[in-house]
C-alpha cells in the first residue's frame, strides 16, 4: 500500500511519525494525557516512546518530549505498554446493539469502531434504524453497510427467481437511500437465502448504486468450499464492472478438498489489483467458522421460508433430494466429513446441546454417527427453529497465509453477547487479542506494528476514514493500550465467555471505556455515517 510499511522497511512512515511528534505549541491543558507509552501510529512504523494529549475527543499532540506536569485533567501512565489506535472491526454482527449498547465483549478486545450489516444483513429502512441507535448510550462507535439480503427480502421475499425490472429498480432505490442516510457501502451474503438466488448482474446493479455514492462492496462469497475459486472470480467481476472497492470478507477455504487454495485466491486478488480492481480481504484468526444450521441444507429447498421447507420435507421425493443434498454438504462443505466438527452454539429448543456436537446428538438419539444418519437430524433441527453452529473445517496453513498478506485486515465476524449466553464462537471475545498474543508474540506470523496496521489504518482506509485508525494530532481520540507481553484471549470453543487479558485501557472519543482493565460507566460511542460524497475511498495500492 502506497507509503505503508512492510516488515522492517519503514523509512517514509517513520519520518511521518517523527514530524507528527513536533509540538508547535503546548498541548496543556488537556482532558487526558497518556504518558511514557510506546506509540504505534497505525501505519506499520515502529513504536516511538511518546506522550499523547487528548482534548475534546481529538488527539491534540504526540510528543517525544514529556509534557509539563499536571498537563492532563486525567493522566494514564503507559510505561511498559503500547499505545495504538483503537481497533476497527470491519465485520461485526452488532444487530443486538439496541439491547446490548455497552458492547462489552467487543470493547474489551480493544475495538472502538465496529462496522455492522455484513453478509447481506444490513438494516432497512436504514435511516430509521440508525436514528433509533443514536438514542442509546454506546460503548463504542458503530457504522453500517446496506444489506443485499435484507433489501432483496423486503422487495421479493425469499423467492428463488430473478427480480422483475420494477423489483430491481426498487432494490436500487433502497441502496441509494441507505447510502444517502450514511451507509458505507453494500454487503452481500451470496451463500445465504435469498442472496443465493441472485445473479451477478443483479448484484452489479446494486453495487453500482453504492459505488455512485463512494461506497464499498463486501461479500460473503457464494461458496467458500468446493466453489471457492469461482466465487472469488465472481466478486472480482462485480468489483471490476461496478467500479467499486471490494472486500472478500472473512476470507477462508472450507473443507479438506480446498485446504491450501488460499494461495490461489490471494494470487487472484493480486492479479485483479494489478489489472485495476481495488480488492482486499478481512479475516478472523481461527480454523472454525460460525453460522446457522441451515447452511447444511440445500438452498433450493429453503426458497419461500420455513413453512415452504416443511411442505417439501412432507413430500417423500423432495425430502429424499433434500437429504441427499444435506449429506453432500456434511461430507464436502461445512460438515467436513466428520460430525464431531459440527458444534452447537445456540439452540433455543434444546439448550443441553449447546457446546455439544452433531456427533453427540446422533449418539444421544441412537442413530448412525455418519452423514446419512445425521442428515435427518439436521432437517429436524431446522424445522424446530434452527440453531447457531460452529464448524471446525479450516486449515491453520490457510489462516496464516491469508493473515500474512498485506491486504488482509483483522475482523471478528463476532456478535454481541452477555456473559453466559449460549456457547458462541470465541472470536466474539478474542479475535484481536488472539492475533496479538498467538500470531504476533508466540508464532511470529506478524510483527506487532504490522498486526496493529491490519487492525487500524487498513480498515480505516477501506472505509475512507482519514481521522481514525491513527495516533497523530488531529485524529479522533480512539485509542487502545495493550501490554504486548501478556495480551491474549482466554475463551475456548467450549468455554468462550471470558474477556481477554493485556488490554488495560480502551478510549473512545477521548473517554476511557475500559480503565485499568475494567469497564467504566462511560458510554461515549457515536453512530459514524459515511459523508455524502461521490469520491471513493483511497485505493489500497502498494
């Protein structure tokens, strides 16, 4: 990326930071001063020992020369700690924000801005929803994408067909209205109903509407298993034809047959960039995904909703076809060919299954512990209301390869939770500290400055936010302070509800929300809206 450091080559960024350290006038008095910290500015440049002054929600100075005594109304001694920009979660399921406005499990990871509405699930009507969130006291800043699946369902329900000209025009209008009201772009969930039923031309038409307002396009690809390469090609074609920046979101390769194929997908993205398509990816640092139980049922069988599925299952011929499709998905896609890889996260109709596997349920019910034996259980579970699942179906080699790519941002794909609510994927508590602990300190997959860049300035630049994801004078005072020696996650796949360690301070808009490792009562988060402009975010060129 133009002017951004990689590995130890940081001359340009280092000079930029040193110039930012020069204080033209005294920053005192300040609302908050962070002293003695090792400051990472977010560009990938090495840390510099400096003091940081904050006033009225902005960073007013970063200085290698200590500020005067009692400069700040409140002061934090960051000796031995690293001061970074607040982390930006480029893929967050913040749908419960109205009922969990403190967003503790996100904030405690160091996240100060979460982008909601991924996987085609953005709110609609957009402006009405945003207005309702504005009334809440928030623990972090929030922003949203417009969601293709939400918009398509609003116009067409879950019909398995192409839209009429009138329906497509209505969807385009809804995208434009969302962009007018502050959406950062369009998200798709092409693996899910009803997005799965769309053609590439439909998506391009909607992506162009987002592009016209300077938006981005993020895509849960149509397939992440055996159809992965075609799905990446489709996303790149949408970016090229709609002239819109692309994010291959929660990028991964699912199933044994596809392990190692990230080398191909990253090459495809690199080739597309060289040809002029602005594309990057985000990633969570785990070998397990999490989504609905319904992903194990063929999409054609889900057209029209749950009652339509129920009617199809009542037809012996259709039921046989559905079961065959489910067996295939258990063997070759999210099932990974092993029922022990399929874990229940949240099951409203049988809480005792939470944390257990599909193998455990098959044993409990006395059916064969094979894909054929479990397929009827999958249908039964979906007809009883479905479930949230964790699928252990990725390879560590792909995780590390994707993480090393300079165009990969870190993002959680996590949700908002109260402690003890179900057995969710631990990414909702540990994504960012896991990267800093396991992949930086222990495995040395990334350097600390590079990891922080992937959590801060890289996602900020993707969103076109020039005053976030940075520690320099003039930036919004979203700041995270970590202890590189101890930072890490504590949750596991069977016991996820633990906040991470080594993140003693999280500051949102100049106000500490985490102080000395504990949540405060402050709720200074804001709704961040995209400026109404036809200019696109800066291209992520090298």
